C-alpha cells in the first residue's frame, strides 16, 4: 500500500480513476509515471498507510469511541423520557405521590421543563383528590350522628303514635337505613383510597372466603330460580385484609346474582398460576354497554338509572371492589361474553 518513492506524509500525485484521490483535470492518463497508491490520507495520518496494523487499530478505536458517544447521547435523550413514562404510568394507576423531582438532574432544556410541569400537575391532582376525599369522609362522619338520633326518635314515635302512621314510619325507617348503608359504603371507599398500609393484615384463605360468599349468594339466587356455582381453587392464601377482600368479591358476586336473567346461574371460577390467582364471575344478564365497561368501577356510576332502580344500589359496590383489589396489588376488569352476560375478572398476587 505504501509508496516506495515518496516519504511518509506526502500526498500522492493522484490521477483520475485512483480510489480516494482528488480527480485530475485531464481525464484518464494510463501508463505514465510511477504506480500511485490506491489510498490517500491527510498528512498527519498518512504514516498509517505504511502501517496497516496501526490503521486497523485506529479504525477499531474510532468505532468504539463513536459507539460510546452514540450510546451516551441516546441515554441522555431517552433515559429521562423513560423515567417520565414510568412516573406517568404510576400516576395513572392512582399513585398521586409520584414526583420526578431531581431524578432528571438540573436540565434546562425542554425535557427538564416537561419534568417540572409533570411534578406541578401531580401536585395539583394530589391536593384536589386529598381535599375531595377529606370532604367526603368528614361529611359521612357528620351524617352518622343525626342518623343515629333519627333512628332513636323513630323508635319512640312507634310507641306513641296511632296505627295509621305505621306505613309512614316504615318508610322513614327504610330510607334512613339506606342512608346509613350509603354512609357506611362511603366511609369504606374513603378508607380504601388511602390504601391498606395501616390495616391489620393476615393470610386469607381465598377458597374459604369465596366458599362462604357463594353459599350466601346461592341462597339468594335460589329465590329467583337460579344457582351460584364455585369451581376451581386458589390453593394458596393471599396476604391482606380479609374484610376488604370479602367486600370486593361479595360486591361482584351480588351484582351477578342481581343482574343475571331469572332462572339462569352465576359461575364463579378460581384459577391459580405462579404468583397470582384469577377469580372470574360470569352471569347471563344484559351485560354492560362497551363504553361503560371501565366506568362501572367509578363511584356512583350506574349504567341506566331506570334499569338499575330495581336493584336499589347506590353505584358504590364495584368502586369499593376495585379499590380493595388495587390496595392488595391486584386488579379487576369487566367484559361482555359473546353469548350475552357479563364476566368480571379479578386478579390477586399470592
Ligand atoms: N353483572 C352485571 N351485569 C350488568 N350490569 C352490571 C353488573 N354489575 C354491575 N353492573 C352495572 O354497573 C353499575 C355499578 O355497579 P355497582 O355494583 O358499583 O353499583 P350498584 O350495584 O348499582 O350499587 P351498590 O353500591 O349497591 O353495589 C350497576 O349500577 C350496573 O348498572
Ligand atoms: Mg353492586
């Protein structure tokens, strides 16, 4: 490769047709002058043409350095976006305490600005949600005392008024019981919003828990000509708050019993796989419009006030179930079955 008649560092007299050399003005000029080298490098690197091994080493070093620079640049740009993505997902999952803070460094560019905007948004959401929960909890607490007094007054009234007032008093009692139940549910919901960290946890036998709920639901369903059946089994216990898990599954199963068509059954099946159990509750009722499949887990959401009136519910059952399962690290979702009816599937880590 090197040129014997030229000291190292001298650029060769290139000719048109030479690879790498600057083109000459006269066009092809074959057969004249000494043979010219095929490669040319600027003077500071020309010695490499005489040392192929060094040239290879320099090339390898250049590739490694280039790769390292590209890797650093890619991480510099995508690393913070990855952190932002993780934080957004946590926020969407209900973790309002998530903040990026200094994890993006002191960047002054658009990514840094985006991080600070994210933190401001999370802070605002957290404040609003906390205020809303506190209001709900305080109102519910405050309503308990007048309700208790109302019930005592009702008892006294029953002893003193004449028989003609009985129906009105029955109605007052029924309505005050409903308000009482609503307050109880609201307090459960606000408690669950704060998670179950401070609650007493134990190893809960899910098979036993579901067995009892299904037994009670079956008793209720028989009155309408239906049945509730339990198949499969969890096999392993779940660490959590038994009362919360009971409420979660009871709300889902009771809905199925209430909404399944008269004379049809409800199937509760439990499957276990490594690290998790799945409980699905399937009925043969009207199902839920596709656009409401997620919304039914929101507090006070009812698909159709007219249709749901006969169930007498308040629209808090599934919201409580969703929060209870989420507080245990699980999840719940609903889907319509092709044959008609709803299947609600809950997943819990074991
Ligand atoms: N299995 C089901 N089939 C059809 N619709 C359902 C079913 N389960 C729930 N829904 C719909 O979702 C809504 C919300 O259910 P959710 O259990 O939260 O409230 P609810 O049953 O109306 O009242 P409660 O607070 O007493 O449970 C219901 O009003 C109903 O419209
Ligand atoms: Mg319900």
